[in-house]
């Protein structure tokens, strides 16, 4: 299959249908980057369609999937503002391409295997009204593992805690458009921790607001669920000089220990469930 065979696009915009925001109901752009994730993509798209907030555009960038993703996108063509299928250089390259298409005052990133809970975007926009100076809005998330283990996690933005680890949930969180004008785009040289690197640029200047409710459900085993992301996070810390080499190495070792302890727990849980299942 040649590169030309991977090119396709669709959505409401190609038929001249555009959404516009207002002061009372700002336009929210939901961005989804996908690659060979057709088994879960429909659930992601449905979770956006079923939101009760009336002013949403959903933009999907597919990196040239070969698993049936194109069929899913064509089936949802009437519900999507814009979708495009073309090769990319990873998820953060796809996000940058989507930023060129996004027209919303608020922009969020929802993985192809993640879902918004009902009312999530309305809750975010209510938070935005309560905190008009905020440029980043976050909440809590629930991680669903195949064994039934479903921890909730995520806290408010706080510095310098964020310089140690990704303590704030990024999936589904809201970025005011002006934040990208201030901090720039995602660095596609990162494969996993590009969202962490992006947020590190703000340091203690980020104007953030938080709601303690769970707004999004993440499926375990995604791109960020790997030790490789921890090494990238160390590189980002050193790149932005948020700490010295020694502390960055100590943070890395501590986070790797936690990662493998959790992984071991999940493997043990899976064995127990199979044995007593």
C-alpha cells in the first residue's frame, strides 16, 4: 500500500458545516489521534457524541491504520467535524496537525481507547466560567484494567510537585487556545511524554483550575503505560532545567520501582483471577 492509498478525509466541514463558539457556550475542540485502534474507537466517538454540552467539534487524525479504522471513521462521518487519514510521525505530530484544524476556544485530547463520562464537558465549561483566568482545566480519571482493577487518580496542578512526575491527568483536560500561543506546539521528538514536556514549559506560571470528579475513563495498556515514558520524562526535566541530573535520576529510579510494583501486582491479580475464576 503506497502513501497515496493512505490519504482520505471527511467530516462535516467538507460539507460546509462549521460550529462557532459564543461567550456563553465556547466551542470545545476534542482531538483524537488514532492508529490501528478500531476495536475501541467507536466507544471513544460515542462518548463525545453523547455529551450534553451543545458546542463540540470532534477532530480525528488517523496515522494510516490498516485495521478497519477507516470504516469506523466513514460510519461516523456525519458526527465528526473533521477527520483525516495520512501517515504521521507519532501521536504528538498528529496532535499538532489537529491543532491546525481546531477552531475551539478550549482544546482537549482524548485517546482512541479512552472515553468521556456523561456530562464531562459541561462540567469543564462550568469550571471555566467559575475560573475565567484559567488556561488549563483538569480533573480525575479512572484507569480500567482487564482484571477489573480500576483505580482513580489525578490531582490539581501544583508546582514544584509536577516537576517530579506527571501528577495531573492530561487525558481529556482542557487547554485554552491561548496556552498554545504562549507555550508553542508539542515536540514530536518525544514519543510518549510529549504532553509532560509541553506542560513543563509553563513551570509555575500556569493558571490552572481543578475539579475533583472523575471525567474520563482510560484503558490500561496504552501508549503512556510503559517504563519508556519515564525515561522520556527524565529527558524533559533536564531539557527544561527543572532539576539537576542527580535529582532527575533519583526521581526516575523511584518511579520505575513504583511502575514495576504496580505491574507485578496486576500480573499477580490476573493469575489469581484465572485460578479462582
